[in-house]
């Protein structure tokens, strides 16, 4: 399987234009690295692809690509509590459009908080055991090779 994958990669590389495999300029490399610096936000890291704009207009709490830093859980809880107060005010004032937007953001914040709690409750390492290649290959060492 590995040799087939390597052959596939080699075949694909021969089909692609050679200019795609040129050395990057310093400017291109600096631009690429700066993209990752710009992905750092208050609650964690934005997981969007390189050179793509933010589709959520920096409403990071709503974005499924936000990778929340576990150390920012208190900040996210504070944001959620603030949203509860804003929702109450919007309902009192009859701002129905604001109510809908706040409810959407609250649901996203609650989902992220729940995911953080679930992640914190899980063990950090999992023992996967040692694979038995003979069983996986469908033969044992006792079988003669053909």
C-alpha cells in the first residue's frame, strides 16, 4: 500500500507544472508565515485556510473554525453571560433582529463551552495497543510464503 501511494505521488508530481515546485521568495514565505500570526484571536486560533477571508466578519464565537484555547474558558463564560444580559435587553426593547443574532451567538458559545468541558473530561492519552500485522495482513508467520 505504501509503495502504491508513493508511486501515485510521484506520478502526480510529474503531471503538475514544474513552476509549482520552485523555491519561494522571501516575500512569499513572510506572507505565508504572517497569515498564521493573524489567525491568533482572543479566544484561541482561527482555523481558516491560508489566504481566505473571514466569512463571519470576525464574529469568532459563531465560527466553527475557531479553535478555542482551553485557558480562555473563563473568558468564553464571561462572553456567554454578557450575551444573556444583551438578550434580555433586546427582548425588553423589542429588537427582534438583535434577539435572533444574539440567540445564534449564544448557541455557538454554549456549544463551544460544552465541547471544552467534554475535552477537559477526556484523558489526554489513549492506549491504542500494539498492532498485529500478521493478523491484519491475513496470514501468520507459520504460513509458507508463496
